[in-house]
C-alpha cells in the first residue's frame, strides 16, 4: 500500500489544485475562476474578462501595454518603448535619454516600424491541424505539413476577417488556438521620462528590490490618421494598489519552459546558457567600452547595451537555479514520479518512449548547436542575425537574399517567417527607415567575425570562405562600407525584383550571406527536424499529462495574452523584511547614499522639484503574480478592473520563473499608479496628460 | 642562382641589421652599442649603462621604476603602485581613489607585501646548466634536472652573496644568465595622485593616444628603518624630452613571444586567447555589475577590474593581429624561409625536427589546456588561482596545502615556486595582512565554480566532487565562510606545522584544494613535460638561429632589466597626424567634450587650480621605443642619463608587440617630466617633494 499512497501524493502534486498559491499564466479562454473564487471570493465574470482583454495591448517589439483613455492612449514601460524612442532619435534628439512630451496631438511623433495588436478572439482549431498532420508523418515532413495547414488556417482567417491571425501552439502541441488580433501600425509617442528616471539605478539595481523606477512611456494609437476610439480602456486609479490587495496582471508573457524534460533542462544548463552567457558578456564588454569613447557612441549603443545587460542577469539567474541540485533535483524527482504515474495508468505507458525520443533529439541538437548559432542564429525574428555575423545590415541582407528565394515557393513550404500571413509585419520591418550607423555596424560585425573564427576555428572552410583572406576587422569594413542594403530604396528594388534582382546586384553583404546560406539552411533543417520530433513527443506527454491534470492547468507562455494574479506582498531576504512598497523619499535616499553618481544620479528636474513632491506617495511595489519577460508593461488591475500599476520587472529570485514558479521570495515589480500620477503632476507638470488619465478621455 | 640570391635576401632579413629601426629589448650584458652609434652617433658607455642600471628598480608586483633622489625616492606608475595603494586602504581610507601625500617621513605608509629589486650583476652560467641536463634526458626528467641545477645555482649564489639570485633562461634556452638583485621589502608610500588624474579617460581611452594621464606614484625605499642611500639615481630633467629627441627606456618588459613557431602562434590564436578573452570578459562583467551596487563594492573590486579591462584590450589587440592574414602570413613566410635556410646550412637541417616536436607538444598542450586552466591555472605566481576556483582565499589555501607537501622534499624536486631561493619572497606574500573581504571572495568563487561546471560539464566527476552536492553559490559561501586561511596566525601555524598540521586543521577550503590536487598536479606535469620538450626544441632552433644572427639579436622579454630606445615621434592614423605630445590644455578640452562625465571628470583640485597651471606644458608623449607589459613605470632617459619621462602605456597598435615590433603606428606612451613637475608644483602644491626632485636629495 505504500506505493499506492505515494502515487496518491504525487497525483495531488500534479493536479492543478497543487499548484503553488498564485501560480499560473492563464489563458483568457480558460481562466482560473474556481481558484480565485475559492481563495479570494472574487468572480471572474465574462464582462470583466472581456473588458480587461480588450484594454490589453501587445507591443510586437516585445512587450505589453494597455489602453488608459478612450482616445487611444496606451501606457507601457519606458524599456518597452525604448526601441521606438531610440529609432526616432538622431544626433540632435536623444529622446531615449532626455525624454519627450507632446503638448498637443500635432507634436506626437510617429514610430518608425512599430506594430501593436489587440486580441479580438480565440478559437480552438486542433482538429484541423491534427487531421493534416497524421501520426504516420515524422520529422521534417510533419513540420512541413503542420506549417502548411497553419499557414492555410491563418490565411483563410485573415482573408475572412481582415484581422491578423496567428495559430498558437499550446500545451506543447496539446492544443492549437487561432488568435485574431486587430493590428495597428500608426503609433505615436506622447510622453517619455528621462531614461535616468525610468531606469534609475541602472544595471546594478536591475532585478533588485527595493526599487525606484518611473519605467513608463505613453503612446497613442492612430487609425486613418486619427486617434483610435478605444471603447475599452482601464480607468486610472488615483489611489492605486494597497499592501495585501489582490491584483491581476493582463499581459503577454513571452516564453516559459516549465514542461521541459530533464534532458532538455540539462541541455539548457550545459549548452545553451553557457554559450548565451559567453556571447552576452562578450558583447556587453564590447559595447560598454565603445560607448565610453564618446557620447554619440553611447547613444547609438545604449538600447542594445541595455538589452544585453538585462539578458545577462536573466541568464545568470536561470543558471543559478539550474545548477542548484535543490532545484534541478525537484525536476528530476517530478519527472520520475510522472513517468511512474504514466506507467501505472491505462495506456499511460505509451507515452514513455516520448521521453527517450526527446533525449535523442536533444542530443542531436546539442551536437549541431554551435554551428547553428554562428551561422543561422537562434532567434525567431526575420531580421535576427547569427552570432558569427552580428549586425543589423547582415540581417537585412540575409532577409533580402531569402525573400528572393522563398517568396516564389508555395506559401506552406516557405521558411515560416516568410509565410504570407506575416508579410505585412515583416515588410514594415524590412522597409523601416530607422537609421543604421556604419561605424557601429563594423564594430559589431568585426567582433562577431572574430568570435566566429575563435569558436568554429580559424581554418574551418566556412570561416575561411566568410573572411575571404582578410582579417575580421578588414572584412567587416569591406562588407559594411560596400553594401547598399542600408538604403531603403535599394531594399525595395531587390525585394520587388526577387532572386534575379538580388543576384544581379552583387551586393557584397548579400553575397556574404549567400556564402553561408546552404550550410545555414541545412543546420536549420536539422534543428527544425529535431524540434519537430521533440514537439510531437512533447504533445504525447502533454496529452497524457492533460489526462491527469484536466483544465486546472495553464500552458507555457507563448507571447499571447494571459491573466496572472496575486496580492501585493513583501518578503524576507537574508533575514531582513523587504516591505511591499517604496516611496519617493526612498528614491532620494538611494541617490544620496551613492553620492548621486551615475547610475544613481537624479535628472535635474527631479532635484528641482523635490519640494513639490509628496515624498510619502507609493512609487514601486511588489506582488506575487506569475510573470516573465514579455509581461513588461502589463497593467496591474484591481477587482474593479481599474489600472493600479504597471509591471516593469521581476526580482532576482523570480528569474527561475522560466522553469518554475516560486512565491517565497520571487516577486513581480510594478510602478504604482498613484506614484505615476504624482510624478506627472509635480515633476513633469503635464496637466493635459494628467487630465486625460483622470477623465479617461482627452 | 635564383635560390641563392633569395637566401641572401632572407639572411639579411634575419640578420640583426635587418631589425626594424628601433626594435629591441636589449640585455644590459649585450647592449646595442653599434646600432645606436651608427644611427644616433651616441656612445653607450659602461659608466652610462651602470648608472642607468643601478638607478632602475623592479617592482615584483609587476612593473618598473627608478630612483630619482639620493634618499631612496622612487617613481613608478600609479597603476603599478595601485596594488599597494589598494592593500593599504580600508573602508575609511581610499588611497587608490583619493591619492595620498606624506608631508614628512613620519607620514609615509609602509606597503603590506611589496618587494622591489635592483639588479647588481649578470653572470653567464650556461655551462653548468647544460652539463646537468644532458641531451639524453627528455621531458619531465630534463625539467626536473634543470630545476634542480637551477635551484642549486641560485641557492649557492644567495648563500655566497646574500643577494636574491635568479637564473634567467634567455633565447629559448640558448643562454642561462644568473641575475643577482638587491632586495628591498620596506617600501613606503610618499605620493599618489587621485586615480582619476592617473587614469583620466579610464577604460575608453586606455591604449589610446592622445592621452592626458598623470600615471605616477612615488615611494621611498627603506632599509633598517632608514631611507636607503641610493648612490645612483636619475637626475630630474625640468625641461624633459623634446619632439624628435632620442630617448632610452630602462625597465622590465614582462614577456614577449616573438620567436614562437607558427604552430605555437596558431595555438595562441585558436585556443589560449579565445579562452582568456572569454574569462576576462566574463569577470569584467561580474565585477562591473557588483561594483555598481555600492561605493564600497567598487573600492574593493577596483584594482582587479582595472587589471581585467587592461588585459582585455591587450588580448583583443593581439588577437586582431593574429587573425590578420597579413600579420600571420609574414610569420608563416619567415618560418618557411628560416627552415629553408637551416636546411641549406651545414648541420642546420639537424634543427628541423625541432619544429615537428614543438608542433606535437603544442597539440598535447591544446588537448589538456582547458582542464589545466580550470584546475591548476596558468599563472606563475604561487598565489595564483585556477579559473575554476578563483579567489584570493583559495590561492592561499592551495599554497598552504602544497607548502606542506613540497617543503619536505629536496629543494630541487619541489614545484618551482617552492624552491628555497624564493622562500623569502613567497613568505612575504603568504603572511601578508592585506585585507580579504568575504563577500568579494564568495562573489568570485561562486562565479568561477559556475564557469567550471559550465565548461568541464556539470556531471564531470571532478566538478561533482568540488561542488559536493551544492549549488556553486551555496558551495562558495560554505567554503569562504568556513575557512580560516584569511587569518594570518592560522596560516603561520599551518605553514610551520607542515602537512600533518594542514591535514589536522580540516579547513574546508584547504580540503577543497585537496580534492582537485592530484588531478591538478597531473595536468601540470603533462604541461610541464610538453613545455620542457618545447623548451629543448626551441633551444635547438634558438642556437641554430643564433648561428645566423650572432649577437646582433635580443632575446624575448623575461621581466629582467632591458634597454630599449627610440625618438619621441608622432604618427599618422586614418590619414590624420597625431602629434607626439599633448599638454594640459588638451586635458581640459577632452574633459569638456565629454561633459566632464566619468571617466572624463576632473578631480576637484584640477578644476580649482586650472588658472595656476601653465596649460602649454607638455603632459604625455609618444616614442618608438620597443616596450611591453612590465615596462610600466620605466623611466625614459636622455643622452645625459637624466629622467625625462615615465612609460605608462602603449597605444593599441603596439599591442602586437608580444609577437613582433612595429614602428609605423605602434608607440610607447609616457608622462613628461616637465608635466609631472608642473602638476606637483601648481595642482598638488607639494613643495617638499618638488624640492627633493629638483635637488636630487631631501
């Protein structure tokens, strides 16, 4: 009977009810009504959910946001808007550093290439997908078949509704949902504080708490050259969240890996993170050093540098968890228990070989990972660049080369970033007139060519071909100074002309992309084949697991809209209580204890206006909500559906969140709605914006 | 006849006369009299050489210096003195950052563990060494035999003369010289400027020119509690060096690798530098991020961080040269030509198999290098720590463990750092009461354990044993918080008690050192065996080469006293002329163009005293002298033998200097003697020190 009772315990562990207190990034189509009702006595009504969903905005540059007025005003994080702030800047206007305020609609500045989405509907479509990918298909055939049917479903939906339509794979293939979004591409900047107010404390205080960051940015969404009438928006709460109060987070967590098998987690720990960390730190040093040479260098590199430092802390934090036997051990034990449970269930044992398949596929991935990273790259973005040829220009060059080859193929057979349903989005990016700086491009390309030669070997045939008998620095200069891809008109010409036009141009950077393209595509195919095997195997495990857990579970994050929740709550660290909220007095104290030196210096405006501020107003706060990267800019919302704050970070202990939820010390960090209002009124003195927030309309 | 004439040309290439204009780090026992006479019409007399030699001082912490008064006053670089400044600092006194001035002898502060040396004599001892290491011995046997005879020679000399006696291997084993030094260990700080004046422009301007650095520091050498009477010292030139003037550099270049074979250079390019750069950048990010959290963190890490950033630029610069086919190609061509020449000479072909042996040894080294770096370490210092367990405390712990084992062995059989002749020096270090900070130790140790697990593999048996079932962070905290090695009395007790006392102590950090000691020693033995094979092979090539080049050549640098020379001379960069000198006006301009922001901020004193300064006085200068790391702090000297400036850096183009000399753009950077005097008089207002420099005595 001992085995039996053990299994009962384990079953409880895996049942939804055994999730940690406020765990979960819940689907809007399967919200945790019962859990919230039971614990907090609150009803998640359809009306409440619709209101919050339609007030929620996705920034496709990688973050979340919400409507906060009926006239299309949205609030997100400064660090989410940063990409746009950087791109609209110039040698004379450093909006990212200095901030911006449009006193009237006429002064609002249009973003170069930003797209935002509002989720309109969710439809369950597994039957069509599964029917088109019979279990008899394996590897890349199955991937091709799935890509084809997904592209069909997406195109059909887009043609019918006019909405952006993405098929989202959930529960490791356990479910396929069709998400339809309203797309907006005319987004204008309304207000941004100085970077130093938004990111006070810089890298040293990043992912730490207590914090004092005004990490906010306001944009306005336009349609037909008019502010969009946003029927749903979140009413601004002047008092904001209170300690202990239940809050909700509606946003777009990017990616979690909570259902990875231990073989995959070991790969992450032993292969992916070591490489990523190595590359991040190398690039952080490169950009920091270059930034130091002049203020203009610093402006050009700032956004990339921020991203690198941020990612570095994330990966360091994740690795700390993965290398901790206490954490990894629970994963191993849980997997063993689930396997035992499956073996014990009718038909459950059929799922067990899936673990072996995942381990074998992971092994092949590990063997090819280094070359794949250097020559193909691991990012999903069409303009991402491989680690060996890192530079914005190379991303464009390769995109032009491949667009020429891919666009003549049937939609379902293309590399997925060239699928017809995504065309509009990638054209926005491809034809962006965002400035590209040759010196910065050469810096990045020459360093990554150096890295390429170091890691693949100086005498590797591909490396030799890429360097073409030159030093990394000389080759980078030759390619960047010789290419025309930084000219938007040239891009348009080649894009329109297809592969023949691309070949005829003999552009040196495109030709460099061609040198590695066959190998890069082969590597990608290997990886996609193995990923497909993993995906099918994970779907088998996922379905088996689903049979145990029912609907009481949430899928891994997919950069689609999710609902999280949890109370505002402090925690204990090294035996010291960390209160749930900071206030403006704390900001001035932290600056003083660091002698007001960067990155703890206060913008002049904050020094001048100190006496005008109520220093006791809450500024930043922590809550137990389950969030991850992509949630940045998510509103935090009270029971009334009002805006009480905005997520901007997690603490260091929360970085384990990619692999599992923790609520002892892990916390989500937000800017408090009362603090934002106080700063807008008395530091920035922007009464028109304050009035719009207070009234909910202009 | 074509082959013949080609060989003649190549012979010219390799003959001393074909060295580039001012190339060479010359032995004082074989100075380039003829070259200097021919080109500059100047006679290097014995009296001039003796005077300069006895005025030159070696800082064993890794730099050069010179006597500048009859009362033991020495000048070196701020960055050479930094190690001592850091160690004598505390939470309340940040001498490194804030500077220091002793108004009287009583105020001079003694350094914790600094040793300086003055070279007294050079003796040629190859016969004894070679006789004790017959050609029939190979590998580790030869290494052991050589170590034994070297220890004997050193001990005998020390017993006879009372002087520190080091046998120095020159010309890759082509020559063995016995260097005898006067040792001083009572060194006191007299004057240091603020770090911000010494290292104005920080990492961004490091290895760049124009520059504006007051990279100086004055110490006084004591003996028997009295300032030493330095019969030889360099007279201070108030006017200093002029553009175009011939100058000499007398200092201690640390290490060059100009005679490496191409197989070895490829190993450096493809294995050693990629690893080193990876580690340096990882640690630079770690310390930068930690330093940002508080001012005290920054103080504790500053010196290490400076070293990391400095090294990073050096290795990046070297790799740029090694990955440049234009540079590497000349090395390949030169080696091919020399081989051809040897094949053509009577008995010359006997040297050719040495190239194969070096290549084979290099291959074995490459295979073992990673584990060796992580578990044994690549540094020569007894307190150096391996990359996998990096922390000051671990260095001490391992030193205690090994001292216990080694000191009971016959002198000649010990690991070389435990040779009797070096005992006094390492005891100074081992019993240093320099403060060690546990939080900083845990930071470093936990990061390097993380790195160890990433690179050797989480499941590697050695890694598993080292981590002992804990996370890197938890294990580091346990070891550092549990060890007693940071207590000097504990160290003395264990050192005196030998291996039995060490074992009885059961100190957790020493026991951690024991876990890896067998494997670490095995790895070291493999490396030393292969290094020995390389050394013997290089000696064969060296001797053959010597037969071609005669005495017109100089050996690779060995951190022993050398003489370099070259005129003060500007250069051209990207088509722009870079003048040979900067002045104080340039300092203020550079600060202004960077908005006076760190690291371009001026210390308050420099802002206040601007009007008191003659802004046209020369500040920094460049010359073509052949220098490398270790030359930092070397005096530059005019024909009269007077002090006209002090070396503190090379420009980026000079970083190739490890592998070859360049004089088109490569330059040595110095602080000008007139600029130093002007700053001491009018910025620091230290008339007593100025008087001593001017009079040459107190």
